[in-house]
């Protein structure tokens, strides 16, 4: 499946007192990468769209202030209403963190709904 690349540079505001990226900032950066990946894909009708159902983070080594890296986002598996996504934080060919998540597609009634084909085409 295709990999989406999102470049990012760590600002001082992203770090703790020691200049290491604060653990929760990884979630915000990953969300920005996912939004960039899905840019231009609109929700159908009154559907809610994708919501996070499960999330796990593995921190391998710390990112620091001024580090330049990319977030590699890739769909790992696509079901009828669930997509498994992996996001890797990569700097100079080394992985610093990995986020694995499942997102569910919800209809207007807030119940899982089959993912529209137009969302999947072009992402896989």
C-alpha cells in the first residue's frame, strides 16, 4: 500500500525542559500527518467520517528540538468499516516512534458504516 510522507521540524514548544519531544506531541504531529494524507477527501453526506477506535505508541528513541524528520503514514489493512494505519517517525533512516491505530468510519447515526469506495481509491 502507498506510503504518505509528511515532513516536520520540531520546535522548542514541542519539547520538555530537557529539549526532548513531549510524549503527547507525537499524537498531535501524527494527527497533522493523517489530515494531510486525507486532504481533499470529503465526508459523504451527513456521515461523521473516520474516528480513532484504538491507538498504540511505541517510543524507540527521543526526538529533540530542531530535529527534522518525516512521518510515514500507511494503511496496513482495510475492512468494511475499519482501517488499520501505521505511522512511523523517521529521521535519517532510523525509526524514532511507531503509532498503530484503528479508525472506524461512522455514519450520521454514529454507528459503523461501510467505508465509501472514493475514500479508499488512491490511498492503497
